C-alpha cells in the first residue's frame, strides 16, 4: 500500500503580536497584492477542457533520455505512455511540495515577528492550499489518479523545515530555495507544456509564487543582519543542503518502471540525463530552469545578505557559480545522484 501520510515532530515558539500598526509598509503592500490576486480553483479553471493523454502532457524534450536509442526504440504508444507517467511523477512532486509549503506557512503565521508578516503568511497558506488543490484535481480528474509517492529528497527537506523552530530557517528553505525550484518548473510548464489546461494552471500558480519569493526578500534582511555567528553558519549550511536536496535525486525511476524499463536501462537513462545537461541541445533546462534556479536563487541570496564567503563556497561545491548570471555553473554536478 502506498503511504499517504506520516507524522513530523515539531516545536516552535508562537509570537502573539498585538501591535496592529503598519510596521513594514512593503510587507503590507505584498499582503494587499495577495488579497487582490486571489483566484478560485473551482471557478477560474475551465475543468470542462479535455486533456488528451494520447498527445502527452509535458513537452517530449523534458523527458529524461529523450532522443536516445533507449527512447527511440519505443513505439509511438509507449512514448505517449512514458510522457504521461513521467509528467505525472513530476507533477506529483510539485503537489507534495505545495502541501508541505502549506504546512510550513501555517507555522510561519505563528512565528514571524510583525502582524504585517503574519497577515501575508496567512494569505500564503491559502495560496499553497489552492496549489495543492489544483494539482491534485488535475492528476485525479484528468490523469486517471496518477499521484506518485513523495521522493525521499523532498520528504527529507520538508521534514526538516517543519520540525525546525527558527522562522528564518523555514523562510530561507521554503521561499529562497524550494519556491525558486517550483517557479522554474512551473515556468517551463507554462511555456512548453503540450496540454493547454496545464499551461493555464501553471500561469495561475506563477502569479502567486512571485509574491512568495518577495516575502523572503522583504522579510529576511534585518533578521539575517542580526544573527549570531553560530546561527548564520547554521543558515548558510542549511541553505546549501536545501539546494542539494532539490537539485539532486529527483529522478522519476517509478515512471520508467511503470512503462517497463528494467534496472539496467534505467541506470543508462540516468547517465544520459547527466550527459544531456552538458549539451547545448538541452535548451529547456539551460534557458528556463537554469535561469530561475541558478540566477534567481543567487540573486535573492545577495538581496537578503546571505551571500557570504561561506555561502559562496557551499554553492561552488554544488557546482553553482555565486555570480548573478551563473553562466559557469556545472550542470553535471546538479544532476548527479
């Protein structure tokens, strides 16, 4: 039986803030934008729109091993089946991440220091619930209930975030790293998905995610500037570990097994995946995902005051150049398991 729940032990301090004056105007503006931009999954998504699974969901070029001899030996029906299973595995990981983000943000409502931040975090709880709702409904109603289990890396990251008692750790792991990873994937889907319904869903989600990253840029700098050396070291090391968890180990083995690939073929696909990342033909990753995950996360770390020598060294170990454009990042190290 597939595991559908697990328990995480958590302990954190709740700050009951009763100063209702506007202390952070930029954060209050973000809250106003969040209220303005709310959308309803039941009302604003056209669920009557059919999804043609025979046409595939993701762009074929996003499938690991696309164009390889292992891929080309498949007949047209098997290629379509692989596309659907691969797409659903990826969407399942995004779904589990949105559920984890909802739980983490509900904790942050208690923990953040001002009512401006608490009000905004309350809207993000609603945003993340909506994202989990729309992805679960898409996978259930349009993809035959193909919801895959959470990957070990995503579970490890969120178990740590949810059990962590420091709000700046939760915010950095969630908004600086996990949200940036999700934005990169949703932008790829909004621009390249073969399914129009998924394209429209991804565009809706992206409108919310831009606000979520804005929370960390506005809320973290003062806190980071006040951290003790030991707390700063903890934050630097955790952020590097969070980057490692989202960039590595996200290989959809179960999807390939479902289509009938054996263990040796799957290992070959994993090797091909690394080689493809070094090729100029790997345009989706280079132009979209890399732009978001490398450029944006490095840029935001600089904005919040986290790009210390220690952080830069940690990023280099992961193959990420701590410059804004990230042009010399080593893609192979990101994809190795």
